[in-house]
């Protein structure tokens, strides 16, 4: 279904300027689903299966109405909807359709971002019907506020997980390039050369000076052209109130982000495409057990682990840094060769960007 949503332009990848002025790598236009009735029906059925028992269904105009109307007619659940403003003529109604306080009601929308329009519907309906829950087609995972539980058919983490696995398969590659250079132009030049061979480009955005945001734009464009994901290796390690603020700088344009495992579940819950630190290449601390626990408790937020050894957990991906062409140490970095690693993705920095022949080094690393 994710592939179908991409093909039908409900999920778009590119460089999009948002209302806030920020740049986003994704644009979710679920309203386009009305042009694909079979897809709308499939998703409507899946959403219906997830819902608790209810009597009436409220669709939020415009995006939620088509899917709510489908569920309403197919499953014989009467439909209501709330107007933006009460009509100032005729009946002056704010709520269309029939309802009363005894009716268990679910609210349906296409996408949840801030939760603002859903909360408006909840506030209008809360004394008029028996509100049960909210369901949406797509959760952008932007830390919404909503006073009712929200179920989603898909979330951004699902899209990223799907994209990563698809790229790995199509390119037959397990290489993540760690672009830890200060020279932004050099990073982009290298990516233009090796972009087709890598699945992820990992950065430490705080190493760079990108006040004008030009590097960010260039990186997004090169990542779309050569089809790889962008990872910010931020290793979040604070309370969720702060991490939310720190993450807001990245959430619209990076696909993946690293987080330490010694944080609370609330931190992981505010991320998408999260990679939990299981074990590091520089010392013997092992956080595997706690990382595993977080992964199990936050399935909608986590993509996998940064780890020195394979961690088996459902379909999660294991990535390993500390890889070079020779087994050696560089201060606290302990290098192994890729043939000694049993995980899905190898993360390589200096061995690539300091190499006099990058292409040759890459073929040594991946063969
Ligand atoms: O355990 C770790 C985890 C990470 S994410 N050890 C690491 O070295 N890293 C990162 O991988 C590190 O921050 C750097 O960006 C990269 C390794 O770079 P290299 O130049 O040593 O290959």
C-alpha cells in the first residue's frame, strides 16, 4: 500500500517549502486518494477493523469525509460532520446529520499533524455524542495534541522503514556513508560520485556551518536524485521536553535519527525513524537490553539499532559503525573490517572520505 500511495502522489518525495518556511523532504497529500477508489476502500476497511464498537461516524471536512462516507455506507454506520462555522442562514446548524448523547461516535480524518482540527471537532461534539476515539489514515508524527486516543493506518516511520528496505534491495547495498567533513561542498561532491552505491548518508549537522540552509537543500536534492536516506547522528540524550525542541530542527528533512537508550520512552515516542544505540564502537558499555525494550515498546518510532553485533527484533535493522579496510584503532575508535560484521548496514566515514580512491575503497568494503 505504501508503494501505491507513492505512485498515486498521496506521498511525495522532493524538496517542499512548508507554510512555516522550513523545507520538507516529504509531502503528504492524502486527499488525492479520492482519485483511487479501490485504494480508498482498502484503507477504509483496514481502518474499520481497527476501530472499537461505535454507532455513528464523524468525518472531518475535507480530507476525512470521503473515507468516513465509505465506512458509513459499507458498514451501515450513520455519518455526521462538523462545519467550520455554523451556517448563518436556514437551520444555522454547526453539526450535520443525526446524533444524540447515547451514540458512540468515532472521528475520522485523513492526516494528523498538530491535532488542531481534530481537537476542534472533539470540542464541538463532546457534549453532544459519546466520543470513543479518533482514527486517521496517516500520522505525520509531528507531536500532536489530542484529548482522545488516536489510531493510524500508517505513520511516517512506516514509510521510512519501507523506503530503507526497498533501497537496500534495489541497490544491493549495505553501505551508510558517514559524511563527517566540515567542507559542505566536498560532502556534496562525494555524494554525487557515490550516491548510487549508498543506502544512507549519515551526518552530524552540528559539525557544519549551514546558516543559510543551502547545504540542507543540496543534501535533500542529492538524496532524492541518488535515492538514499539522510540520517542525523544526533544521539539524543535528554528529557522529552528538550528533545522535542532539538528534533524540530530535523524532523521535516531527515529520515533517520539516532537516540541513546538511556532516555525515557517519552523521548523515543516523539521521534520517527529512530535508531537506538545498543552498543558503541569506542567502549564496552552495552545497552542492548534496554534498547531492545525501547524498540518493543515504541514500534511506531523505531527503525532499528546502532550496534556492534546483530540484535534480533522483528523486522528492525542493525547498523554498525567502526568499520574500515583494516582492523586498527584510532584513539577510541576501534575499527573492524566489514567481513567480521553480521549486521544489515555498515557505517563508514574516514575510510571513505580520506581515501585517495573512493570507488576502490568502497568495493573493498562491500565485497
Ligand atoms: O558506536 C558508535 C556509534 C556511532 S553512530 N561509533 C561511531 O563511530 N559512531 C559514528 O560513526 C561516529 O559518530 C562517526 O560519525 C561514525 C564513524 O566514523 P569513522 O570515520 O570512524 O568511520
